């Protein structure tokens, strides 16, 4: 089958609700490109949402819907890739459990995000077993699909590193039975010598994307431009955006390299427009209001097709697509689990 000749990739996202331009540039836009050249599995990590939000699960369901709709709007195509929901593929839980048997606690305690997050998310009690196990569940998410690559941003690299260590440990304890031809693997371009090959990071190039307050665009800062923001909302948000502090008066020259609006132009505006921005800002030939108007024009141009595509789906259609994808994902996950059970000499099933 032609689709099996393409290298496989897997990635996931927690259901944090409506996605913003930072999520789009940092992950989604890249996934959309990958779907033409790779066999792609993309999933919504709803169990991972519970690791921090277990005390209030009231938003998980709508957040899943919003993320699914944003994915479709961004151009992920269920004909080209498998879009699914973690909790609809119980094999994630099973592999997580098996991994928990072989993983020394110290490996999890030394993951830098563990202590960092405990310190940052002070409103939540994160002394739970599930929170410690976050990266182990992520390792199960990944290895279950035997992917060659995991497209993620820099912040997830340590988790993929741990995943590789878990795979190595698993393969050491449970080598592939000799002479075994894994069922269902016949069309795979790779000859898998281990049950769980170590996947590689496919680092997503992520341009610096500031939010309206000049800090990194992030939901927790409340400084985002969402993929669903209307033109009026985008223009309004841009108006309040911080600029180069050196430009106090209209007649003061500024520097787009020291201005968050300048950073937006660098990512979203044409090179001609960018030249105009540099020239106009440095000579005080343009005002910030005009410059922000241009930035808003560029953003609206990016967002319009996303919103148009998103509007073609209802929430229940989006969920249906994710459910169908989950059936396909489950079929693929079950293949790996058969190999896992076989290597562990556990009853198959
Ligand atoms: N931890 C990832 C994040 O916060 C989400 C995630 C869960 C993931 N499982 C994954 C990403 C598996 C890649 C592969 O963004
Ligand atoms: Fe920033 Fe544009 Fe104002 Fe220059 S003109 S300071 S780039 S908003």
C-alpha cells in the first residue's frame, strides 16, 4: 500500500480550548504541511488534560470540540491523516500501565517540566501519581504507533528524549521473538528490529510570536489572537498592542526589531510590506496606528480561509470525524499491542 511507504509521524495536543495563532504557527501549520508526505497520526490528549485539571473536568468536552474544529479549519484533512482522541483508544492506557512497571521513579522525578510545572501552577495540587506519570503517558502515546518522527516544539524535546529511554529499556527487557514477522507489518518500509523503535524529534520551526502584551503568545497570559477572532476583534486587539517604547511621540523614530508589532509583520506580512514598515518606522514616516492596521490586514488574510473552512463543520460533525479516526488509530494501536504482548510473553488479547 502506498500510504505505508511514507514515514510515520505522530503528535498530539492537549485540549486547551480554542487555539490561537501561536498554536497555529508552533504546531498546526506544520502538521498541515506534513500530511502530504508522511503517514500522520494526530490526536487530542484528553487524558493529559486530567493530569492538571482533574478537579474541574467541566470544560474538557467543549475544549475537545473546539480543538477538533480548529484542526479542520487549519486544514488538517481526515482523508490524508488520522485524527483521533486519546481516550477513545484504550491501548494508550494499557501501554502506559505496562511502562509504569518498568520505569524507575527517578526517571520521572528528574524530568524538568515536573518540578517547573509544580512550581508554576500553584493553584493546583500536582502531587498526584498521574501528574508524575505525565511523560510516561506521553511515551505510551508515541510508541504505540511506532512512529519514525514526532513533530513537536522545543518545549517537548525532553519528553521525546524520555520516550526514547523508555523504548530502549523496554526493548532490552523484551527483545523481539526470533524469527517473528510482526503481523500487519508486511507493508512497512522499515524492518523493525525492535518492538518499539526509538522515534526522533522533528523540530517544528517556531518563529517568535508575541501576544498583545509583547510577551510570548500564550493562553495563560490572556494575550492571544484566536483563530476564530473576527476581523473587528483582531483590529481591536492590535490597537491595544504594545510597541517599541522608544516611540513615545508620533515624530520619534522607532525600530521594528524592538517592537512586537514588528515581529508580527515579520511572520505574516509580505516582504514589500515589511520593507515599508522598516523604512516608515525608522524615519517616523508612518505612525503606529497605521502600522498596526497593516499588521491587522496581514492577520485577517491568514485567518479568513481558516475561519471559512471551520464554518463548514458543526461541532458534532467534527466529533464524528474524530471518532472515525479513533477507530483507525485503534486498529493500528492493536497491532503494536499484539507485538508488545508477544515480546513480553503475556497472554495475547
Ligand atoms: N505534552 C504535549 C504538549 O503539552 C502533548 C502531548 C501528549 C503529545 N502526548 C503527546 C505531543 C505525544 C506529542 C506526542 O504539547
Ligand atoms: Fe512598532 Fe510599527 Fe510603531 Fe514601528 S511603527 S514602533 S514597528 S507599531
